[in-house]
């Protein structure tokens, strides 16, 4: 399909709570193909549908070469106290800050056949599951930063050449 352009901070779709996918049709199949193609580029761990301009609950992931997607994902469980974890976001290019994330997470959703999908794990996978489901709730990782780090990040955004 297509590698889609990533929407950046300031685009209203990134602050939109996404709607669930009600029916698997050709449009959803095309969206998933685009999400998977878009996440395969080097340096990408996940791409959520709103990052490519579509406000529905779906994301793709690419963790240690394992590429996939989840439709209607729900973060069903996290374990451990949140810890500062170095994090960036394609929608906030060039910034890297410590976001508070649980060390283990589980997401449940469905695939294109309507079959259940369960992803769970620790480390980068746990971080990506939390980061991508945040996108689907209209939240950027900047909201997970400590107040002083958020202030610094907002200054960096204002000074960036892409904003």
C-alpha cells in the first residue's frame, strides 16, 4: 500500500479521541496496510491511525523486527510502578524526554478477521503499547512528562523548524 505522512504536534487529529472500528471493510484493510507500511521505516516502533490522519482505534508496531497491528486496542493491564523512560514520538520530531511508563503492559483487540489479538510484554513493547493507546485517546507522550520536562519540551517545539 502506502507509507503515509506523519501528522505533527498542532494537528487537531492528534488530540482527538478515536472512534472504534465498527466494521472490517476495504477501507479498514487499506488503513491497516498503510499503518504496517508506515511503521516499517527504520527507527519506528509504532504508528497510530491518528498519526496518519485517521481518527479510528488502530495502530501498527515494529518491535525488534516483529511487525503487526491491532484494531480496537484496549490497554487492559499494566504492572509495576511507572518509571521515567526515554521516549520520542514521530509526531513530535527531534525531541526525546523521559515519560512515565509502566514496565509491563497488555493490549487486547482484534485483527482484520475479527479474531482476538493479545499483545503483552515488558521493555520497549510495553512502552509502545502504552504510547500508541495514548494516541488513540488523543494524548501525546508530552502529557506523561514531569512538569519541568514538559515546559522544556514545549519550548523546544516552539523553537523547532517544523512547528
